[in-house]
């Protein structure tokens, strides 16, 4: 990584970033831990999204060990966090590469040190293809695979290559999809015809097969297992057909799936026996922060299928700390946190902790506390009589779907179990 990239990734934090103390001097992210800040002393500005340092490290190691034990590799989906500091930790822990949704995002991953990247999406626009070519030209040893799911897309890329005078092919993966859901070839016949087209093309080089199984996971323990396994068997059959016809062009064949909700079912299906070595690539992203609702529910099923105790795998690492700013009527408190600060696309946040004003520790939030609505900058907390919070109390909110909380912040502090701020990560959406 050159000096320019290092400087970009270590941009200074200051009061222009929400959550940062407004009166504090600027600070490099890597030196935040030297400030001695503590959440319980209200040293940071509310609201503030916080990463539990211990849970983050646990999740990092747990998922890496899970993949290694099953003979697959991790290419964590970077769009969850878009944090170069987290990317570097994932790579140091043993991740094979990183996954992104766009060429722009992939550039952040490259600058963080990744040299194998899957863009789990179609690349079509001239500007994106130009950007991809520029990244590849600027970084020796970089491999980037993107998804192709139609002959029309292949034709667009071939036309771009002719207009740009490009001789070297771009790496791609053949995407297999589910009718009525996201992108991907719908039938085996369509997939095989496209693979033949790619093999004959001078603009593309087929490296393997990709799919996204998450839309089949509904939270039903056995039905999810059966539906996802059946889909992955169909994907494996297409891979075998392509292999028999010699349509793959690399020394090893990539088989890749998403795997944030049902990764226990996905991993075994990525070890198909083909005529050359197979690299199973699991693209789980949400595992690094996990959550308190949607993925927590999915994980209980994973744990049941694996025979683990409930709570014996991943831990929620991301929460948003907020403060009670008004209790205007019985049964209602307004928190200083809203849609600008926390995910609400899958479900509303839930109170998971309460630290009364002046307290230096947290306790579980009372069971009657429920968030019922969010405005841009307010959260409506309802409670039973006798369980009212006071103005100035801290309420810790658990989230559902970490991706859409990360994208609302440009930095997050890392905190220990005593509320001490021990570090920070930056976020680059």
C-alpha cells in the first residue's frame, strides 16, 4: 500500500463527524484509544454507533475457524461495513479475499490490501468497466471476478472491449438465480448456453459459478435447510455440466455462495468434486457485527442444525447508544436517535440496555420498553407505568441488519466491556 493510500485510510476524525465530541481536537483513528474516553462518562456525542471490541474479535475468529474446519475459504462481503480497518483485520485473520457490490466499493478493498475480490453483482456500465480495468492495471497480482447472467450482458462487455481496444479478458463467474428473485440464470439450459458464449468470447474468462441463496431462507429450521440444499444441488449440477464441456478456464474452479443466514447449509455444497481443484468461497458479511433480531433469529437455526448451544457462536457487536431527551407524557420517552442513525429496513431497533444518568455500568432494558416509531432524529420509546426512564438516561439500542446501520456513519468507536473507547474504525460508503 503506498503513502497516498495509507493517508486516505487514516483520515483524521473531528467534530464534523457525528458521534465525535464537538469540543474535542481532531484525532487519527489509530490514536483514539489514547484519549481515555468512556461511554458511561458521556465523553462522546449522542447518538453514537458503537462496536463491542471483544464481540467483534470473537466473531472474526469464530467464522474464520468455521470456514477452515469445513474446507472452504472466506471472502467476507465488504458492503456490510465498508471499513478498511475491518477489512485488514479480516485479511490478517485468514480471509482469502473480499466481496463487494460495486466497482467503487472494490476500490476501497484494493486500497485496504485485498488482492482477490468478488464483485457479487453484474458490471455493465462503461464507467464501471473502465474503473475495473484501471484497478487491474494499477495493481500487480490483483484478481477481480464479477457476475455474468445473460448473453445480453456478455454482448455489452464485448462491445466495450472492442471500443476500448482491450485484448485481455476480464474474469467472471456465471451466476445462477432463483425465479422471481434477484439476478442470475433461471434455467440450466440458459446457464450452459451463456457459459459456452463466455468460453468463445475474447472479452471474458469464466472462473466458476456463483449464487445467492439468502432469498430462500425464511427462518424455518428444516424448510430453509431443504430449500437451500436443493438450490445448491442445482448449482452443483450446472457446475458439473460446465466442467464436462471444459468451459472453465482457470487452474481451479471457484464455487461461491452468500452464506450470512444459512452458512452451515452452504459450506458443504461448495466442495463439489470436479475435474480440477475447486475453491469453495463463502461470502458471509453480516457475521462480523451480527445483530439482535433478524440474523440472531437465523443464527438460532444454524446453532440448532450444528448442535450448538443457543448463543454459542456469533455475538451482537453493534449497537447505537442514545440518550433520553424528553419524557413529555406518561408512557412515552423520546430518544435522540432516528432513521438517520440506525437500521429500520427489517424491523425497528430494540432497547437492549439501560444506563441511568451517572451510572458507570449498564443493565438490561426493562421488558416493557419498546420502540414504536422513528423520525429522522427521534425514537419513540413506550414503557409501562413504573418503568419510566429519566431525562439524561442512556438507552442502548440493538439493531436488525447491520449493513443499514453501518452506512449511516463515517466512523465508529471500539469499546471494551467497561465502556472504555479503545479504538475506532472508519467507514467509506
